[in-house]
């Protein structure tokens, strides 16, 4: 079983993914961390040195490699992963895709509690700018996210509910 969690940055992909993988007794993969491991650079360094196009190519190649593996996993993708190349189609064919879709206000609140300098798209943004950027990203990416097998507003779901949706 392969489970792909997609959604905006701050939507809970990594948090939910770790918990789900543990509950289902399968491997958890954070796609960004896997890219960092393979490239020997952080996502921020890749964006700064080699730019976004290079990152997206590496991201797509890494995703394809992981999808071709027979192992079961829960994967937290990057927020932009579904929007480039044939990544969304590949994930839909390789396993179950879940669009985690909390309200923009909740995402903004979550992100403000993190180190935004570690997120290339949000570094140096104030609160209002951050909310505007999240709304803009959502409008740009929603058509890709809506291709997921299931959409879940994580504001109103428990870990058990999510695990049940994934296993049935």
C-alpha cells in the first residue's frame, strides 16, 4: 500500500503522515527530506543555488523512484509536488492520494509557529503577506489537489478516521 498526502505547506502532511505510518506499521517518507538526503543539500540550498526548475526535476525523479519500489509507505509530499510533470497522475496510479485541506486561517496559524526561513516560498513574509501567499498558492494549485482520490478537512477528522479512510 502506498499512501500520498498532498496539500499546501502547513496542511499537516508530515504531522499526519508520521502518525499514520506508525498506526499502519509502514514506513514514513517525507519527500523533501528524501530529496535532501539524495542531493546532500537542503531544499533551501537547492532553491538558492540550482533554482526551482532543478528542484522540481529532482523531486519528480525521486518520486518516480519511490513509486517503482514495492514497499508500502505513507508519503508527505512537498506542497508543489502534484503540480509538476506527471506527478499527480503517477501518485494516483501508484497508490491512494489524500488532499489534506484545512482552512487557510489554520494553515497560516500553523506556519507562523514554525521557522519560515526554512521554507523558501515563505521566507521574509509578515503575517498578512503569508496569508495572502497561502491563498494565492491555493488558487494556483487547487486544480491539481482536487485530483486526489479523497479530500479531507483535517480540522474535523481524527487519526483513527483518517486511518480508516486509507485502509478501506
